[in-house]
């Protein structure tokens, strides 16, 4: 594996630049070379447009640190099944523009192959399989359109795989569908549909973010699949990695991490080695990987940020020996 830098995901509560500065201070003190910033944590995009003055303010803050950065688009941005597709496109374009401002070469975008988010909110009815195919085609078309814009700004859009949630299974049952059909309506739980999207777009500035923690949860859900085999499937198109640890257990409807952690449930964003993900084995399946590795850890584990980095550095060194 050629991990060009190990990074840590950071945020800024309520968009305060002072909070961003504190997070950057902490990341740099913990020995990181790179941070990933959720653009939704900053007051940078309004109604689909980047606000130049505010983006310059963030740029000025970033220039005071010896840290590279990657950017994460809003989680709800969806080019396949969004509520307002032109707005989704505009938001993604604004994210690319901001990447250029702060010299971020990677923009993480949650794959749009999740069609039931707006079914839950009551905006859309349950889609048909024909609707699913049309949505996937819409995403490919939109990515083909925006990819040259990303290339012009020095940005690669990396589509991220998803994880399952209890509410999705409840929604399936409410619509008289078996739990095993969930991947038909949330295809980004599986790797092959995302690989197919990347291949269909067929542009060097569109690739995959492999979230190894999301994948572990999905592999242990209903229906289950082989985790390490899925890592191998993702490897050829993966240009960016997200990593944290968990126990591969579905949530029980509780959201707050302090409530979930005692029961080992859901996407806990634990430091590596605290859960049961076979990280070292996954790394072996990613021998040809070249790119950044981002540790997505909850702020409640901030005092372990440095040791988490050291854990991954040791694992990577073992791969080389």
C-alpha cells in the first residue's frame, strides 16, 4: 500500500472558525499530516452557491497550518435519488469550487445509490426496480457532466459506500418487503454497484472512497456477505480510504455514541483495534492502493487520536516487512 498521508476527520460545531482552529491545532499536535473537513460543518454554501468571502476566511485559517486537507460533501447530496436534483448538482459543484480554494485534491461524496432516505421523510413513495435503474443512470450522467469541472479544479470525486440502519429494515417491513431485499433499494451497501458506477462514468477524476467500517457493518447485516472479498472487489477503483472500528452490529434505534458504545452497536467510529474489523487482513487486499487514509473518529475519542495514527502506521509497516 502506498498511503500518501494518514489524516483525521475534523469538524467545527455551528460553523465557528474558532472551533475549526481548535480542531486543526489538535490534529497537528497529534502528528497528522492531513485533515478531512466536512463542508457541512462550515457556513460556506447557501442555496447551492459557495460564498467567496467565507471560503477565503477558511483558506486563511488553513494557511496557518502545515496540513493538507480533503473535503467531504454533505451526506444528503445525491445525484441519483435526491429531492432536488439540480440543487444536489449545484451543491456538489460548490464543493468542488471550495476544494480548489483550499487545495484539496479529494472530494468525498456519498454514493447516490440510496433510494429510501426520502421515502422515510415522506417525500417519495417506495421506488420500483425500474426507478432504481433510472436513478443509477442519472448519477452516471451527472458525474460524467461534472467530472471535467472537477478535473479543471484538480479534484477527484470519490464515491463512498454506505452502512445499514434499523430504520431501513423497519421501512422495508412497512412496505411488505423482506429484509434481504434492502440492497436492492440501498445498493451502496454492496461494492459491485459502486464499482459499476465508477466504470460507467469512465473518467480519471471519479473513483471510490472505500469506508472499511461501513463495509464491515454491511457485510454482517441481512443479507450478509464476505467482508474481505468485498474489499478485493473495491480495490481496483479505490483512491481514498476511510477507517475506524466497530463490531459489525446493527443499531437498535439509538443515535448517541455514548449509548451505543456499551452495547457495541452501529457505526461507532472507534479507534482502530478497539472493535473487531480485520483491518490488517483488509490492508493485504489493498496492496495496490495509492492515496490518502482518513481516520474518522468520534470527538469523544480525541485523546486517542495520536495513538490511533501510531496503530495504523505500525500496521502499514507490518505490511511492508
